[in-house]
């Protein structure tokens, strides 16, 4: 049985979400790309017919994609979640949002028109469920993120934490707090770095496991960048047609993404262990000692 404060939080969250959904929703670029590649540049009327046809196998997936909450929805309700006392009744939120929002209008880019879709109770329930309203953020973790001066960036960090699948048991919580370190003002990469750290901590439970994961990944990234460099030299020297005629398989490496990940690996190593992860051995953890690392 929810108390009055919890019902008040549910009502406030639902009102804020419904107000956002009642305004015309600009589709995210990745959603537009999916729609155009899957349905061959459909017009709004065609999409509305598809979404109204329960027998169409594409209907449920497209509807769920359209009603996937984005960062703006999460940023808008995070302060309300922080102020809530106890659990928030997700079913109550979904009922209120479905009643208040009615038909939601999604705008296609480049003047292609608007798709109007009814927000059914089932779609509202899925939308609210993906917000993870009751995923706990421990007070120690909130305190670690509190020094972020910019309020929006602090909310983004809390949203990234809420979205992650990390179980905040004592060992992982300690690792995560050490990974956060002391956020600095104007650090434009912090939230992306935090999301990177959270994803790594989903796969490990101890210091040694994290160290091993980072060293292995760093080595593979450096090898991939070196192979890409060698390939570029061969292309410049011999040309694409010559390499292809020799049966050479040409690969692609997103250098910017790889270099960014290397920065995050080094940042995570310095924050948690006080040193840069190695990249030249496979099994660093066989001689791993957290105490020794912290003394260096």
C-alpha cells in the first residue's frame, strides 16, 4: 500500500511525462534511420496504418521504439525521483500517463509530416518500465556525484547510473566510487566516461577482474589501431585494387572511438588503481596486488 507521499510522487512524475508527450515529439536520428531502412522511407499515413494493424509483425517493435524514453524524459523526472519517499508505483504512473497523453504526435524530419499514435495502457506500461523508477541509487553514490557543479551534468550522471545494470553490492560500490573520483568543473567527457565505467563494472566484481579486463581490452585496441595504420600505408603504396587482387581482406577501425575508449581505460585505471593499465601482457592479474598499486 503506497503512502500519500508516494502517490504524490507518482502523480508529479506522470504529469511531467504526460506534458512532454503531449507536445510534438521530435524523433531521434537513430529512430529515423531505423524507420527509413526498415520501411523504405514511408509516409506518415503508411506508418499510422501499420501501427493500427495488430496483425502486422512489425507493429509492436515499432511502437515500442517510438515510445522508448530518451534522456530528456529521464532528466526531467530525476529530481522527482530523488525527492520521492519509498517506492514509486509504476502502474499508477503508467495509468496516469496513458490517460493524460492520449495520442502522441511524432514529427518526421525534412518536412515529411507527423505520425499520430495512441498511447495505449500497454505502451504506457512499457514506457514507464524502461525508466527504471525504482532502481536504487545508494546514498554514497549520490554523495560521490554531488560535487559535479553543473546541475544538468549531475542529473545526466545520475541517469546513467540508473540506466546501468550494475548491482551496487559493497565491492562494486567501492569500485564505482573510486572510479568516479573527484569530478572537475567543465569536464565534458565525465558522463560518457561514467557510462563506460558502469558498463565495465557490470562484468566484474573485484579489483583484479577489472584490472584484467582493462589490460586485455587496451591491448586489443592498440593492436587494432596498429593494424589500421599498416593497412593505410599499404593502401597508399599499392592502392585498393592491387590489395583486393591479392586477396587482402580490408578491415575498418573507428579510430576516434578506439582512441576515446583508450582515454577512458587510462582514466579508469588512474582513478581506481593510481596507475595506467598495461597493454603488453595477457595475465597481469597473476601478480596483481591492490596494496602495491596504491603505494606506487
